[in-house]
C-alpha cells in the first residue's frame, strides 16, 4: 500500500508543542530557576519599553495640544494688552485648559508694564479666571504657586483673606510666595504680618527676607521691623537686625544710637553704623569716632564709611591713623576717604603720603591716588 511505501515521520515532528517544550526544558532545578528569571526579565523589559513608548506618545500629543492652545490664545492676549475691548469674545475654557491659560497669562504679565498690565488684569477678571486662581490655592504646592503668582500680578486687596492663611504654610516656598503676593496687595499691612512671623520662621532665609523688604519699600518696613525687634522676647529676633538697612534711617536712628551707646555685638554695630551712614547726621560724629577704635575690623570699616559720608576738608587727621590698621579693607577705606576729601589736591595728597610711615598704608594711599587720577 501507499502508506507502507512512505518514509516514517521523524519523532520530533510528531511531538505536540507541549511535548516539545518539555523535551527542551532542563531537569535541573537551578537551571529551571535561571530560565524562569530570564523569561521574567524579558517580559518586564518588554513592559517597560511599551510604557516608555506610551508615555512618550502621550507627552508628544500633550505638547502638541499645548502648543496649539498657546498659538490660539496668543493673539487674544495681544489684543487685551493693547485695548480694553475683549474682541473677539473669548470662548469658555475647558476644565483641562484653565491651568494652561493661567500659565500663559502669568508669562505674558512678566513682559508687560503699566497700563498694559492693568488691561490684562481686567481681561482675566472678565473671563472669570481669577476664581480658578483661588481654586488653585487649595491644591498641591505647584497649583498654589501658580495661583499665588496670578494673584500677585492682580495685586487686588479683595483676595487678601484667601492668601493670608498661606503665610503660615509649612512649605517654605509657598509661605514666601504668599508673602510676596500680600506685599503686592498692600505693602504696609503685609509687613506688619510678615516681620513678626519671620521671628519664628528660621527657615525663611535672610536674603529672601531682604528681597521682600526691598519689594515693600522702606516706609513699609521700618516701623514693623522696629516693633518686631523690640517687642519680641524670642532671641531669634536678632537675625532680623540686618534688615534695618532696608528701612528709613531717620526712624532707625534711635535704635542705631542705642546700640552704639551700649556697645552691642559687632553684627549689630555694623548695621547701626550703616543706618547712621545713610542718615549723615553730624551729631553722630562722636559715636562714629568711638566706633573707629573698636576691636572688630568690620566695625571700624563701617565707622570709616559713615565718617566719610560727612567728612570735611580738614578731616584728614581723622583718617590718617587708620592707614596703619591691620585690616587691608580698613586701610584702603581710609586711603579712599583721604583721596576724595572735599578740596583734596594732588599736592596735598603727596604731603600726606610723605607723613605715612607704614608701608602698607603707603600702598593703600598710592592706590587711592592713582584711582583719583583716572
């Protein structure tokens, strides 16, 4: 028969898939474990690759939609900054695009000044997006910062009660951002809250507090700062002393004179001398001369700078002894003061130069004379 004449089928072709799999599966338990691990790692690698590809595609599509959104609203922002009329009328924003709108609005406000910013503020309120900014204040840190930035640009005291609770937020960035927003709304009222709170917030870095003081202005800073320094028993209040240089020297002068009279810490004396330097009152001359004999070099330097502010043409005898000071900065400040005294002449400076016995003082005065000639 025909079947008898056909060759027999090889054994490996006649096996089922399960039998074939079992035939190649190792019998050793360790080899089986290794094979299981390899298969698992391969599957995990494929899953990670698929996830990366999926997330990349989603990010690309989101960026494309974001770009389209920005291109769509850019002409509208330009019209708002140029005129009060909202034409064409803005369509209502989908919920997912409200955050994009505020981000683009914040960036646009950074580039505008004066009336254009006010028109943009009116446009935001007309669209009702100020209410969404208030909603963001109840969200996560990123949402809070976006909402606070928006309200800072608006600078409307009507939102004061919504922003004030964030001043005591545990997150440093959020609390300082709320402080900036409150200052934009009402600087005087804000500093009355910020400076007392700063006594118990050592996590507020001094440079950030100095920036807030500069934003608020000296009239808003001086009185609350003096109250915080004198009305608090917390020893941490002393770290706020350097902020006095951002206040009004006329109001800070009594505090500065008291510090000089009681021979306070060198850091406080430096701040006191800087305040008196800004004031330039001749009645403080005796205090400045006493500070010129202080053991701390930075205090002597601050005293020299304050004396230079009110120096007269016959004050060369005040600065000459400081040319022999151990500190390079003090020597150079004294030399600069001598070279820029009212009525100073090259011939007079040469006579003073010949009276200097300290060679380091001579170098300082020579450098100052060269700078004057330039």
